[in-house]
């Protein structure tokens, strides 16, 4: 299996490593079906559809993911993997009980399968829902792993949103639970508007994501501060996730908008219950 050969990944060229993976799989009796289910990455794209996202922002967000998955940098990153294919599913979320799988698990191993994923995504109607439960989104996303028969060397949840958790379990506790299972959580905090008390916003959403949401091996985030940045941000983020942690991870391609790795925490951490407190201050429950 792929995990058996993982120690050699850093010690040999990709093509040689790929050959070794096949040989080791054969030596351990892996069937053709087992090898067909193996992927470099199992990736859940978990996207915020709460009412704080207006229709234009939702459309830009959806189009950004659809265009990124078929882009040359992303397809090149997939092709350069040990196995050369990944599994991806697209989930939309809002409140604690409001999650839906828009595109079920699909194998992406080239332009044709990437285009099929993008077509299915863009064909699905947009929708919106109430509240913001990042913790609910993470729990739902984590349950998707293993449901389609794929076996990935890495399991990653890519969560995007424009506000803090204000419903459901405490997000930091869920993040820590998933990290213990070996899941990596990356973030795409959307900072497209000025923070608004009426919309349950926090001032430094990037700091909140850094300290309360992302975690796991190689975890990172890419803050988006303008709609014009979204396509580049999504494409860059997907390339980094597919490449995985380590010396081969590409440089950030967003000038003056660096990502913040989990290790780069400020002396004063963000309050991971600030969203819940904002909700109580306004509604009293």
C-alpha cells in the first residue's frame, strides 16, 4: 500500500518512488482493485453558504473552485504526485445541522475528470442557510472520509468561511479531535467586508482561523481580502494541498498577503469562543 512506501518519498525521484510503490504493493499482495482505490490525497472542500455571504460572493466562490480544479497548476500538481490522482468532494455548510454534499467523491486524474467535477459543481443551484457552525462543517466533512472506498496517503479538509463559529460544538475542540485522527484542516478565511456586529463578524478572522480552525501536518491558510483575489487564492491553496507538506510545497503566489502557518502564532491567541459570545450578546441565547 502507499503508506508502506511513504518513508522513501523524500529519498528518491517521483517516478522511481511511484515504481517502488507498485512493487511494494504487489509484494504485499495488493489487488488491482486496491491499487485503483489508492490516491495521493482525499480532499473535502467545505464551503460556507451562510446568509452573511451575498449572492454575488457565493457565485464568485463557486466559480473560483470550478476554475481552479481545471487549471494547469492544479492538474500539474496532481500529475506530479506519487500516484497521480486525488479524490475530491464538495460540501456546503452553514448552521450546526445544515450541511449538504453538492458533489460526491470523484476521482480526479487529469483534465477530463477535473472538467466533469467542475461541470457537476456549476450545475448545482446556489442556496443559502442560517447560522455559522465551522465545527459542524468539520465534523460532517470528517465523516465523508472512507465512504467512497478511496485510500489516501493524506486526508485534508479545506474549509472556507467569512465568520466565526456561533453554533454547535466549540470549533477548537473539534479541530483538536480531528487532528488526533490524522486529519489536516486548512483554511480560507474570507475577509471581503468590514466586520459587522449585525452579521456576527470578528475583526481578525485570519487570526481566528489561525488559532482556532486550522491544524494538522502542514496546516496553513490563505486569507482573502478582496473578491478579485479569490480565484488566485483558491488555485494556490489547492496546489499547496495537493503537493503536501515538506520542501516541495510551492511558494505563496499572493503578494503582500502571506499565509499564516499554524506554527506562526502570535503571543496573544484569538478567542475561539468569540463567535458564540457575539451571538449571546445580541440574542441572549
